[in-house]
C-alpha cells in the first residue's frame, strides 16, 4: 500500500540546514526500514505552469493551478502496511521538516 | 412459533448479535461496507423467515451464516471487477463461527476501527452507533439532530476512507493503546449520554439500549486495560448514573431531578459496583482524570440516603478539581448547581450568569437559571428562562418537567 505524504508550507523559506539534516536522517530511516518509494522537494509555486490541452490547443498559464497561502512544498511516497504505520512515520516526518503534513492513499 | 415470539427473538438477537455479526464479517472480508450491508440483509431475512419457520436454535450462528452468504453473493455479483484478494477470502467463508472468547476481541477491533483518530469525532460516534451498537441510520440521525441523508453520507464517506486509506482492523499496539483508548472513551461517553438523555420528539426519554451498550463496551475496554484509571472511572461513572435510571423518569413521563428522585428505586448492585471502582481508584493514589472525578462526584451523590445528607462541600471540592483539568463552561455550570446547595442560589446565579456568552444556546444553562431564579422568588425572569429552556430542550421527559415547573410559577 502506498501513500502520498505531502509537505504543506505556508512560509516562503526553504528548509533550514537543521531541518535538512533532520530530513536526511528521516529519509535514511525510511530506506533502511523499507518504507521509501520516492521523495522530493519542490520549487516555489510561482515557478509552476498549468497546461490545459482539452480544447483545440494547449493553453499555458503562468503560476500554480490554485493560489493559496498554503502550498505543496514537497512530498514522500511511502510504502506502509496500513494507515497507522504511515501516520506514525508522517508524525516523525512533520517533526523532521518542521511543517504540516497531509497523508493520502494511492488508489 | 407465534409471531410475537419471533419478533422478540429478532429484537433480542439484534441487540446481542449485531456487533458480533458485523465484526466477524468485517474481519473475514476486510470491508466494513460489505459487513454492514450483509448483516442488515441477514436480519431482514430473519424478519421474513423466523415467524414462519421458527426461531433457529442458535440465532447468532444462523445470522452469521446467513450474513456470510449474503456477503459472498454480493462479492460474486461485483466480482466482474477481478478482485483476487476477496476471491481468496471466499475460500474461508464456510469456516466454523469464531469461538466464544474470540468474539469480544472481534468487537474490540471493530470499536478501535470505528473510533480511529483519523476520523472526525462526530463520524466516530456515528460509525460506532451503526457498526457496533447496530442503530439504524434514522435513529442515529435523530439522536444527533441531523438529516438522515447527511448522516448517511457521513457514514458512507467514513467507510470509504477506512477502506481506501486502509485504517487497520485491529486493537492498537501497547505503546499506542493509552492515546487510542482515550478517544474510544470519549465516543462511549457520548453514546451513553445520548442514551441517558435521548434527543427527539418520538424517542423514549431514556434509551436503555444505548446506555447498556455503552456500559457493555466500556467493560470490554476495561477487560483489555484493567489498570487504566480513566477506563475504570468512566465505567464507574456510567454505572452510578445508570443505577438511577428507574427513578429518573416519573410515571407520567417527566424527568425527575436528582434531589427529587426516590432513592429506594436506585439499583443497589450497580451503585455498589460503581463505589467499588471509585474506591479502587482512590486507593491507586494516582492523580485522577476527568472521568474518575466525575465518578467520584456521582459516588458522593449516591452515598447519600436522602438528598439532605449530600456532602455538598465534597461535591464542590471535586468540581474545583475538575475545573482545573477541564475549564469548560459546562463543568462550570454543573459546579454552580452544587454551589447553590452550599452557598445559596444567589451566589450560584452570579456564577451561572457569567457563562451566558458561552452557553446561551444550551438548554441546561437556561434550565439551571430558571430553577435558581424560581428559588429566589423572581418568577417573571424564571418564567422567561423556562421558556428558553423548553424551546431548546430535545428530551421529551425534560420538556415535560420544565413545562410543569414553569406552569407552577406564581
């Protein structure tokens, strides 16, 4: 079972060196325990481009699809047996990156 | 076998076997939705068949077997979407029923799933009432004064989340247990309270099915965690409250206040058990949580043979302790009721009036004020407060009581 574990940020800043170090420790643990699938940090929402090609031609829009104070700053894809397992990991992840986290199952 | 007996047998089986049937199916098929639907179909089949065929010798086993067949039928119908996991589970579908001592474990698993912290509190209560206590959707909707469709959607969403996010079907590990248990206790306390002061114009004022179910489930949790003070506290609180049930509603269907109850009608065995639990917690010497303090308050009340023997200073001292743990306005309101006995209604009224901005929409706030104003001889203001309390009260017996009190004002 895989879960998308999203990092929700409402500050402009990137992770501090301390946060980055804590994230590295957490990532090592995910890999050692077989939970790791993938993870990555994202550039600022202002760097996003939205493409809509449902019509005649592909329409490009500068910026994220949703303007909001809170945005997706990065994510993990975690392999876990059930929600309890991933919620525990997510609690540690939230502590490590010092941000709010959303857990959502893949279909 | 006549129809009346069959109907009684179905009612009894529903009360005793519903959670067991749902739990057994949830475990076997790993899907609460299938479990609930198949259990409901099995009971519907019993309603059709038992009056004609007779009540089976083991109603629980009959219902479980029937529900299993219904579940398998549904899965086969839906199995055009290939679902190998379920197909594999079908292999075990004719297993013998779980042995008796495993049943409580199944029910516990079901409770912990329904009370999972990833679900909203109101959803946990609704799910527990549906899956564990076996209430119908209209009953649950009525209990919480929401539209039936809204309640149905809430439960449907919850079942979909449990399945999609894979909320596990098990009793949590020892290290997670204390935190998870406190969430379960909150749900059980809400179920008990809804039973003890049932809401709705067509509802019995006291729903013994709900209070009994809450007590039964709390006993299960206590068997799991015999040394947990708050579990013991909640059980004691429920027992000491349930003990007064027979005296709580008069023959004419009016709520009878604690002070006016016939204490001879209280259930001595339940009181003795409740007191034993409270003493056990006192002896443990651990700082009590809110359920233990509430149980201790109840123990003080149930120790007095006559309301005039009540140790009000002890009650107020316990409320002071409770306010430090839980500074909620409802606790403050209940403390004011005890203050009225210790320091008089004038002092209590000042404390109650202080809570207006927080409790203006709560019927008990107005009922308490009305009573204090009545005792102070301020009839006009008392009448207005009774009017407001009657308007907000949802319990038929309480409405009847408040209406009589209002109409007796000079």
